[in-house]
C-alpha cells in the first residue's frame, strides 16, 4: 500500500511516503536550532514550528516521490508518546487530510515506529523476529521485546529519570558546549581517554541488575560529571575536556549495552535493533558492535536518517498494519503524550 506518514512528536516535522517497505520520500524539518539557546526542546516552540513546517514538508515529499494525495491508500500519524502540543499538530493535520481525501487513517505509536524503520532498509534483508530493540533519543531510553511489529511489543524497561540523549545535552551544557550535546561530546571526546575518570554506571551494578535489570538511570551520572568538573575547577586545575567527554560517553555506552545485551541473553534472542538519535554516537556504535560480536548477537542499525525522528518510519508502520489486515483507527483518538509502547495502534 501507498502510505503517507506524519510525525510531530518532538522537534522534527517528518513527512514520509512509502509503498509497502519501499521508501519513496522522507522529508525532515527540525526546529532544533530554535531550541539551542534553551539547551533543550521547548514544547511550545516545537508545536509552533510544526505548524509552519508541515505543509511545506508535505508538498516537498509529494514532489520528491511523484505521488499525488489522491493516489494514497492511507495516512499514518504518530499519536504518542511525545510532547502533547507537538503531537496535536500532526494529529490534527492527519485527521483533516483523511477526512477531506476520504482515506483511512492509522494512529500509531512513535516508539514502535522506530522499530518499524528497519523494514525500509535498502539491502532488503528482513528483520528477524523476535528481536530486542533499544531506543535511545532525547526523550526516550526504552528496551523493547518485539515479537510482532503490529501485534506484540513488550516494554522490558525504560529510564527512571533522564533519557540518554538528555544526559548528553545536559553534560554538554555544563561543559560549556552548545546544543544538541551529543555530536559535541563526540567531537570533544576525540583523543580523550575513556578510562581517565570512572563515572558511575547507573543501575548497572550487580545488586541493581537484580532489581532494575532493564531500567536505566542517567541523572546520577550527570550529577557525578558536574561534581567532578566543579571540584577540578575549584582546585584551580584545568578541566581535561577530552577525558571528561570520553569518560562520560564511555559510561553511557556501557550502561546501554550492558542492559541491551542482558535482555538478549535472558530471552535467548540473539538479535538487537538500535533506534533513536543517540545511535549516532560513535562510541555507542562501536561498543554495540564489540559487545554483540562477543555475545553472538546480530546487530541491526538502520541508516541514521531513519534512526532519528522521521515520517517514513510512521508510514512504514502504517503499511505494516494494513498488510496485516488491521482496521483503520476511528477518528476519535487524540494525542497521547504517555501512550505505552505496548499500544501499537491507537
Ligand atoms: P524523541 O525522544 O521523541 O524521539 P528527540 O528529538 O529527542 O525525540 P532524536 O531527534 O532522535 O530524538 O534525537 C535527538 C537526541 O539525540 C539529542 O538528545 C541529541 O543530543 C542526541 N544525539 C544526536 N547525536 C548524538 C551523538 N553523536 N551522540 C550522542 N547523542 C546524540
Ligand atoms: Mg529530535
Ligand atoms: Fe523518536
């Protein structure tokens, strides 16, 4: 089926068009720059930016794919989780389009959309299920067990405080680096010693691994970095930026992969899929490759443009729902900022 996908859950306005598992267009307009001076996404600013970016992005996606609105078989939209005001812009636009064009509408889960992005890979290798999926972005750090993309997703664990991307943004800020912090930390970490400072591994010690096996915590790590930097400055010494960045990044990567690999081993599932903006991190990618190879786990990382928030992954999940015979959503759904990962279609 030919499906249009609309994604506005955070700061990316994403419009994607797919035919089944074939990507035809993936237009992304980000309001990231507008949030830079606040050091994080400002919901009100993001919502307003979606309103301005949505129609131009839609026109561009149609032009790039050579598809007309009439030809569409269906529309899919992210209905949650995410920022309420931001989600509402996409949901409103999708309903208006669906009603005026008389097309079926599928309200889908953003997190499951990240997993669905994998079906759009150009190498045509199909994702083998079940799989463990680790989704790491500015708003989420979630570990999922996906048995079936359209009918069976289990949430194994998630962050109990900050998301991993948020930790990158906050630590970058306290180091005086601009937003978004992830790419900056990666840049500054080059040449740094990841073993220079042993920062804490939140919820990854033995006793935590019993109680919080698949949950994440990054706020303690952020505080530890802040304290270390402060003490160093107070002592009059210069802060070794590269070592701090490399050591912090090492801790995040270690936490993420310790949990993800444990989930694979516990469930006897030798497959790990990564998604979300933090997947761009050089050390996360490297350590994922190392740990997975050592444990005999097949690692799948979609291309970066499909890892960060985008509309194509939403369209792809919509297409999967249609191909599996699911009925469209009824038009009484709304934006649900806390939609659980287990609810694939609203
Ligand atoms: P959501 O959480 O709803 O998916 P988001 O906008 O936070 O929304 P993304 O756009 O996928 O999600 O990711 C942005 C986050 O990824 C930011 O926190 C940013 O710092 C982080 N990030 C980007 N590049 C890197 C990198 N190289 N290393 C670490 N983090 C990175
Ligand atoms: Mg974003
Ligand atoms: Fe996302």
